[in-house]
């Protein structure tokens, strides 16, 4: 399945029925998910790996990765309603590898990423964490990066535009390195009362980090 076909398959993934503004539950668009998964596949970060989707929401990134030959896919979220939708999406999308949906706080994830070899060399993280744009939830993405640095050799993450300096500094402090970075539009439908238009385009940045 090429990138275009993957995007078409992921377009079947339904978003949040009742999204939480506190959790910043914005869905990942199918085109962005397919592009991120394609990049991870080209970098050989998916096939034969344990893939972990931190804050999976309704499962977009986890389901995309499950088409690229991982050993297994673990998808964590603290919202049981989101996970219920993710399981339904899995039945609709029918990935090659089944996904293990885990009700858990991704910032407190005691994960053994590989039963046979619990080294983090076996794990790749894909995530679209909360940006920390809501009052009281500032720097929420930092906690997700911390988990990624602890359990994975490589992570891919989506952040608010203007995050490059922070992400590079964080990676450097944790012994990591940003190897790829690109801008992306996150096109979302109106979900919350504070949004003034029916659709909005959020400027984002995507980073691949190699953790040493």
C-alpha cells in the first residue's frame, strides 16, 4: 500500500464524538498521518519494531503504523471514549497488524516495549500530543517527549508552529537529536465553542528525534 492508498484507508478513521478542550483532542488528518507514517517507514523505523502511539485519541497514527509491518502496536490514551472509537475504527480500517489499545496516561507509561528484548532500541513512538495551548495545560507536550525519550530509540511528534527551538533544546538535554523537521497544516473542523469558523488550519511542525 503506497502513501496515497494509506491516506485513503485512513480517511475512514472517525474523530472524537465529544472532544475535550482540556485534553486538546484535535484529530490528526489522514493526509498528515499518512505522510508521517511514510517518512517513518522510509527511515526503517516501523517494520519489525514495537510502535507506541502516545495519546492515540481515536487511533489515527497507530492504525497507519499497523500497515507497515511492525512487530506490534501499542496505543495509549486516558480517555475511554476515545479508545472505544479507536477500536471501532480498527474494525473499519482493518490494518495488517492488530493494535493493543491501552487505557493509560501516556505521561506515566510504565512500558516494557518488547517482551523478548526490552531495550528501547526496539521501539518507535508516533504521537500527536496536546500542544499545551490551553490555560493550565502549558507545555503539555514536554511530558509526552519525556516518555518518548525514556522508552524509544526514535520518536515522531507533531507540535504547534514555533516549537523547533524548544524541541531541539529538549532533545539535546536528553541526549537526543532532531534529524528531520518539517512544517504541516493541521486542517480541523470546528469542535469547540471558542472556535469562530467551521474549519480552521493550525500551523504545526513535525519532528523526528533519535534518542541515544
